[in-house]
C-alpha cells in the first residue's frame, strides 16, 4: 500500500520537491520521544526516489566491486584477499551500529553519512 511504502522510503525524499504534510498531529516514536508528522508523498515521487536510490547504489557498488577485482590482479593475491576481508569486516560492523545511528541522526542524515563513508 502507499502508506507502507511512504513510511519505508521516508528518508529518500531529500531528492525531490518538498511534499505536503499529511497530518499535524505528533505521535510517539517508540523510543520515549515524540516525532513530527510524516509528509505525504505521491506514488510518482516514491517511484522516482526509489529509482534514484537504486541507480546510485548500483553505481557505487559497481565501483567497489571493480576495485576489488582489479586489486586481485595488480597486487599480491594474499594482500588483496586481506584487504577484501577487512572491507567486509567493516561492512559487517557497520550493520551493528546502523540502528543507533539512524535513531540518533535521523533517516536522511544517516543515509547520506553512510553513503559518504561507503564511498
């Protein structure tokens, strides 16, 4: 449904125009605080945001994968394998701190910060 999609992709709205606010009531955020109302996005805005996010992530992931493949050809195999292991270790550790980062900084800021750290 559009409501669930809107809630799931709320953080991607920074790539489009400012939406209308659906409600003026504040609600409990589940962590003891109060969060502002969520904006209402049209299905077209959600689709555009999803496509921009998907394309951006695909390009970024392609660059990382290409770098890993090239590193195995350029440097010693043992060194390239070690570097790949450290990279994926940090990816795994990042998943442990991600929920706290999102709660503290918000969806939009943590998404941008994560993509910058990933690059």
